[in-house]
């Protein structure tokens, strides 16, 4: 054996030894994570059980029994969410999943706790289990768990769906009609002036939309358009949604309109906060589109031109101050409403992102308790957190500058501050 061969063999052996160490440690970390995920599920399920058990004692009797239980659960989830800086909805969904895992699939929970499956495997199983009738659940779990312990999540999802279909006594037609009621569109802001629009609809409609935008993009590309396929497909869908125009509709021009052209068809009621120096043309500081965030001044101006209803707020460039008003009356006048909503931006409960314009204007100190109607005693709270604030154990102190100090039923304090001026 030559020296070169010996050197290569030693290097190969050393690499194999390190790789074994890495793979063993990687697998061990995954087992530990699975164990912790199982403990989290047990804790969430237990917290939900306690919320139900103490609902009548902790929620005022003015609420009907079913609503008391829901409020108790939401209060519990809110406290857990605030403690971990998570969205409340995330904790609520995790609690629902945990209850299904703990109560309906104890064998799956045991496998997760032992590290034989991951939390994603367990999620796939419990998601499918929801639609399996009670009589068929034992058979479903008995057959799907061995698959989970030896397969990837994607393969498990495929097998679980087939098994669920086989065990379900109700026809897929009936279930499809029921699911169709959940169709919706969701908006998700992204970075750098971009955003996602998610459409949840029936499979044939989704497939039809994809095929139409692909065909429109291909036709535009064949006519010499240099945009990428992905860009053309995105622009085709935007053109369809906002103008109803694709190359099929306008035979004289097979080239898809550019997003800037499509924007000309937007007729919104918009609220844009524009720095004074930007208006004067001596700064390129971004404007702020309500419900999204910073956008470039050129886009803000282009949208504003077409808006039939348009509120422009000039912000003092040195301090970012918007407005300061006060009224000695319970009803909040329009200028004061605008001041508070602009200051807060969103619901002021910790972790809540509901836009201020969709929130209630809450007197932090109640009017009947001597509270005043001014910027120092008003805050934006969504309807859920407005109600929750009045439950036993919750407390809210309104400090100078719009700073809110929340106390949750577990005695912890959490502070929220108004959004700073975005420029």
C-alpha cells in the first residue's frame, strides 16, 4: 500500500469517526427535543383542563356558562403567550393540538416522549385523527404509528391521508362540501415593500388559477417579454385580480402589464403617514402604509393619486410627534380617535398585532371611575383584549407617553409601548 493510499485511508477513517459522532449527537438532540415537545403538550393540556375547571370561579357570572369557559381558556392562553412572547393564536392552536395528543392519542404521545417520532410526525397524526370517526380511531392509530416511527414526515402524511380515507364512513363529496365553507384569502406582510396573498379554495379552482397564469405568462414570454417565468406568473395573477385583464382578454397585446401599470387600477381608501421633508422633496425617507409598514415615497404618491379617500399625516421630523388633543367628554371625538390610533398602530395588549383601526378605543381608567377622555387615558384594544382586561386577575396601568403596564393573572408584569415613528 502506497503512502498516498495510507494517508487517504487514515483521512477517510477520521472523517467516518467524526461523522458518526455528529450523527449520534444530532439524533440525541432530536430525541431530547421530542421529549421536551411531549412535556409541553402535557403542560398545555393540563392548563386547558384547569381553565375549564375554574371557569365558573374566575369569570363573572354575567357571562353564560359556555362563554365563561371560552373566556377562561383564552385568558389562560393569553398569559402563556405573553410569558413566552408568542402570538395568542399560536398558543391556542398548540393547546388544541396538545389536548388531542394527550387525550385521544396517548400511544403517539408516548412515542414522542421516547424520541421515536418528532413533534411534526405527531402533528400529522393528530391532524388526520380529527377526521377519523371515533369507532375507527384505534385502528387508525394502530396502523399509522409504526409508519411514523420509520418514515419521513412527508411519507407519513401521504400514508395517513390514505388510511384516513379508507376508514372514514362519510363520502369525500360530503366532506369536500363542508370544507369548502372554509375558503378564504389571507394577507401576510413581507420585507422590502413586498407581501404574500394566500388563497385557500377548492382544488379545481386552485388548479384552474395556476393553469391560467402559467398560460398567460407563457404567451407573454413568447411575445418577447424578458421577465422571468415566476415574475410573469405573479404579474398575470395581479392583472387578473385587479383589472381582469390577461393576454386572452386583450388579443391586441399579448404582453402582460407591469405591476406599476396594474397599480393604476387600485382605488383604495388609504392612510399614509408621510414625513414632512419627504413631502418637500428633500428626503427619500419612506412613507408608512397603514396595515403594512414602510413603503417607498414614489409608490405612496402613485397610490395616493388614485385614492378617493386619503388621509395624509405630516409628522414633525425632529420628534416624530403626531398630535396631542384632549376632551372633557366620554365620546371620543374624531381628531382624538385619529391621534390615539396613529400613536398605537396596533392593539396594545402584549403580542397582539390587530390593526388599531379595527380596535376599540378603551378608557384605561373607566369613565365611571373618574377616567378622562384624552390621549393619556385612551388605548387601542381589540375586542377580545378589551373584554379580557376586565376579567379577575388582569390589570392595566396607563403611564406617561402611552406606556401600558399589564399584569396577568399569574402576577407577572408586561410592558408595551407605542410604536415609534417609522422615520
